[in-house]
């Protein structure tokens, strides 16, 4: 089971994002404060869970969390600010939406920018180490997947109901045939990336 706390004293918010490596769609980020010594052996890195388990855990996390927030920043913001800065900014905005002010931020990854006077700790593979970060990864992933299902109905040829904007063969074939949609990230140099992948 993942660790329930970094300090066992402070009010900690786990933060993570989803959609960073996609060719289309927004980045979603979540911040989650779980009760001190919270236990749930099913919570894990969202990438290690099935879609069914992620969706069921989403409801449990929302029910049990002291506070939670999910924020998205669209492909136009990504194109303007780059994907790293967008991911960091989305996590910062999620923290600011929390109804309870955290005393410490646990950030998945190795990069962040100071946020007001809240101390933070970057943790590589934090979503596989700390429960609050894993919970944030689940919320970010499930909320983003639901959004990609919605816009799939506008552009069904790209297969976003299955690939969620990642560069699968169906997505790439549609891009080559039909070109960009308003949801694609133009600064990702799609032609160069796709030549390398396929």
C-alpha cells in the first residue's frame, strides 16, 4: 500500500496532472487533501489501474477527501506557454481552488514553481509512492478521459474515445487524412513526431 503521509503532521495536498504527452486536448491537474492516516489499499498510480477501477476510485476519493480540486488548461494555453509550464500552472491553479489551505504540497515529478508561501516537495514517481498524489492522478485522469469522450463526438474519426488524444495508429491516420482539429496542440510539431513514431 502507498504511504499515507510525507510528514504525519502537516495538512498535505498531493498534486498531479494528466494529458501531458497527448497530441490533442487539454492538460488536467488535480490537488487532493486526504484525511491524516487515511488508508485505501486500492488507490494507486492511475496508470496502473483499469478504467473501471479509476472511475470507481474517483467517487471514493471525492467522498473521502477533506478537499479536492480539478483544473484544465486547453491546447491554446499549451501552445502559448509550452507543456511543462502548462502542467505546473494547472497544478498551481488546482491548489488555489482547494477549500482547505494545505501546509505542504506533494508534487509528482521534479519541477514546480513556488506558490505563495506554501512549501512543496517534488517527488519523482510520487504517484506510485504517496496516496494523496495517486488520488490526484486518478482525479486528473478520470476527469480528462471524460472530457475526451465528449469531444470525441465532435471528431469521431480520431478515436479519442479510446486513445484520449495520444498518438495511436487510428489517431495518426485520421490526422494524416483530415488534418488538425481545433483541439490539437500546434506547437507539438506533429509531422516531425509522427515520422519518428511511424
